[in-house]
C-alpha cells in the first residue's frame, strides 16, 4: 500500500513517515506541504491512500479531497485533524476516516486497514457540518491528460458553451464539466453574472463600454476579447461595478 503524507508541518510529516515505516506492507509514496502539492504528487506517484491534514495553507485538506473525489480513480483519504468534538462527530456521521492528532501507531494501522473511498456527497455534507468554508480556492481540470490546478484569483471569466464551461485564466484556458449556475453560487463574492453564458471576475474588470451598434461590453485585464453584457443585466452590472470601486 502506497501512502502519500500531506501536512504543512514538517515534524508532523516526519512522525507519520516513521509510524508508516513500522507498518507491514506500507510504503511512503511521497510527502507534500499543502493540497496543491498533494494533487501534483497524486498524479505522478499514484498512491493508494492520502493521509491528509485539514488545516493547511495554499489549499486545505477538504478542498483537496473535493478535487480528488471528482477524479475517475480517486485514492482513499484519511484525514488527520485536531478539530473539536463537534467536527469529529460530523466525520463519524458520514463514515469519513480520520485520525486525531497526535496520531498513534495502532490507530494509524487500523485506519489504513479500513481505508475507504471518499465520495462527493460525503464530502459536501461534512464540509457543511464542520462549518468549514466550502468555496474552492482552485479549479482543477484535465488538459492533454494532465491535471491542472488553477488558483481562482487567476481566473478572468467563466464562459458556458452547451455542456461545458471554459475557464479563462492568466495562463490559458481549461474546460470543466460544471454548471455555470453552480459556479455563480459558489463564487458570488468575486464573480459577476453579465450574460446567461458568462461570469466575470470583478478584480479583472477594466471597463463597461457601449459599442457603436448599441451593445454593452465588459473589458477584462489580460483578455483581448470583450464579453457582451445582456441588456437585462446592464443595470445590475453597473450597480455591482460601482460598489466594487
């Protein structure tokens, strides 16, 4: 069994690796200091299990597990946590594997023996019950058979086209299989609906202009092509942009 150790604290990772070394048929596949590193290592190392800390910088454990749960062949996930009793009850309720810190040898061995898969429904429920913010800080998608992780604050806009949504970001584009309405709900603080098929990032808006033929267009920093604003949304867009400034 190959195990990836994910924790932002070096002493915690060292302890877990030592404990794993004493468990038969366990191999440390690698270590990561945050969820973004973990996703990159998961793709190259193909571990069977992640020992995943919850509170980490860059990308926390719950968001990492959410991205993993969306993959075709996700690994098993065991959270390591110092959460309070209420949160632990939520893990118990939804049969999510966890280990309380400091992790002990016998509990680690038992959790690995029972390691199961974390599904999206379990994750969404436990995220809500532990009162951890469930707004992603990253969008994760495959491009040319590679997993790409894009920080949300690098995204200029989301453009819907039939089944898929194009994520336009500072380094290119990705296609994701998500509903624009769901993205609007999740990222409502930072993104604005300007058309039935478009959300734009407020931080990248440069101007709202009116073209010679009477159309309203949003211009975004770093994007050559403007985005048309639906006439019924012009007033809402103007009001939100005034609030932004």
